[in-house]
């Protein structure tokens, strides 16, 4: 360990008083305290600057026993306070993406792991089905986070009624195909972005025409219904073991964020359908059916972007291989704008599920 190099993470703040060290993990909004009788502890931690080896630090702080320092390093590594510097970040990488680097360091144990995670993002292929009030914002967020390969699916054109809630569309774009407009704007965000545009409807035979290899598919399509588009995508993804996300959207003053599904690891679409069907049947017992067809439900851009942001966060964690940090598996999130409150509804993986259960179709 004496030849190893470590660095105090940039988001860490320290306060030492009366033999108690307060450690603040600013990015995660976490805090913990340790009792340590060493007046130079803050100075010591800042000496982990990404250049000095552990041996160099032992040479500076000669009053510290090497075994004690080794134990301290292992403790702070486990607590995500230090990161192992096993390679240097390229200078251009730091200048252009240092905030993104700081974010990923919270999920990585070494600098090489950070580089590997960001490389996985840049080389992954994601399909977004439906580029409306959620799909446009998801696409933009992913490209700004380093995604380079994206497939956009939508056969619709930009309408003036889209502009108040759908990202990257403007008045001059009205009448143009959405995939054409969004593709051009995404390519202007970052160099090297490759967009595949599919101007087609999501029908049951869709994937027989566009059967490519994807690392993730996100459903943001609601025609003819979210349930139907979700089933089409989920069947394909479960069969080919592709992670997929139900993107959600805004409805009835709620932002609904659908589930993140890792085939044979988390609850699948059918697990959710069966579980929620029981709840919905109970809630709707005795309720009369509405007679008005083609209702125009309200939509509100800030709430659509909430759904998009939460979906994009899980998407980035999936393609970067950080499955353990996925936040919306086995659950569905509802954000109530009136109460400004988030409710999380948990659905466990059903061992008897027709799709993902022990004897399921896609096990």
C-alpha cells in the first residue's frame, strides 16, 4: 500500500473539533462523525492530493504508525471519502467534464473505474421510443451526460401545442419530423454523437423490422396507450435480456415515473401489472365509467422534466454498470405537484410471474 496514491474527493468537507471529525459528503447529502485523537487529521486528509504516495505521506507525518494509517485509508475508502488514483484523468477530460467526474467518483472506488464508467456510457446504445414531453428531455440529459449512440423512434411532427412542454423544439420547427429536429439539436450538444432516426409507429411487429442490439430501451410513448407500448417493448427486452425503463409522464397533477427493469433480476412489467391490477380494482370498485372520449388531460413542463430526469438517472447507472445504485427498480414513483410530495410504491419480483417467475416465459 505504501506505493498507492489516494485523493480526498472534491465533494468532501471536514470539520474537526474536540476530537470529533465531522465528514460531509456534499454530493450525497450524507454526514458521519468519528472520534479521533489527532489534531492534524484534517491536514493529513488533505495531504491525499492525488500526487503523493502513502509512503510520501508517512515520510511527512512521522508520528503516525503505518498500520494505523493503512487502517484509516481502508476506512475512508469504504466510506467514499478517498478515491484510489490508479491513473490520471486526461487534462481535456477534466476541463470539460470535471463536474461529471465528481458525480461519478461517488459511485467509484478508483479513477480508472470512473474512466471506465464514462467510457461505457459513451459506447452504449440506447433507444428512446416516443420523443414528446418526457422523451425529448431524457434524450437531452443522456447526451449531456456523455452518451454518443442514441436511436430515436417517433413518426410524429412538431406541433405548436408541443412547445410548452417538449424540449429542444421551437416555433420554426413546427411541421418538421420530431426525430429530424431532435437529432440535429442533440448533435450540436456534443461532438461525435450518432443518431439513428426511425420514423415509424410502435406496433406489435416493430422489433421484427428494427431488431438491433441495444444496452437499454426507454419507453416514452403513449399511443395507443402506455400499457400497450410498454408490453411491446417489455416482451422484446425480456426475450433478449435488455434492461428497459417505463419513462412515465405527467397526468392528473401527478408525475408518474415507471419502473426500471433488469430482466430476471428485478420485478418485470407483468409483476407490476398483476400487482397494480388488484389495487386498481379495489380503488375503482363501484366507480362509474366516464362517458367522455378523447379527453384532453393537462400537461406541465416542469413535472414532465421530473419524470425525465429520474428516468435518465437510472439509465446512466444501467449503461455505466452501476446496477447496485439503481433507484427505481421494483417500484413506481408518484410526485404530487399539489402536495409537493413523492410517494414510492414497491412491487417485489414475483416468483410465480408468468414472465419472469421460476417457470416464466422469459426466465
